[in-house]
């Protein structure tokens, strides 16, 4: 994975739109990790419920090889990134997923 830049192998594997309350669960893989995020077309009314301005209100990131949960956000931080690599992945996904799902032309 060292020869790849974060995002080079970004894959969305599943998108499940929620009809009753909006948003979409997005599952995928990136750089040896699997992720699941709950993302919305609009920003949260309560800013503290989303990560920055990502439109993501729930987010878990797990290392595929070990099964270790390395980041978790559920309308607030539960498990923070402990390495720069994990933080880079979180930042990449926060800047990419909503646009990929809702802003694609």
C-alpha cells in the first residue's frame, strides 16, 4: 500500500439510500481499510453532528487485515485517528464521499 497515494484505490461498494429520514449509507474500501459512512445531501442543522463540513454524521473505519476499528464518529467523536495515515484517510473520505454521492453530474 505504501506505493499508493491515499485515494488511489478508493472504491464505493454499496450505497443504500434511506427513504424515511434521508441520507445514504455508503460502504467501501480504501488503502487497506473498509469504511461505512452515513452521509446527507445537506449539512446537519446541528453543526456538531457532522464532521467539519463533510455532511457525514456517522463514520466508522476498520483495518481490513486486523479488524481493528481505527476511527469512529457517531454525531461526535468516539474513537479518534491515532496515526497520520488514518487521519489522511478520514480527511480524504470527508472531502470526497458527499460529492461522490450527491454532487455527481
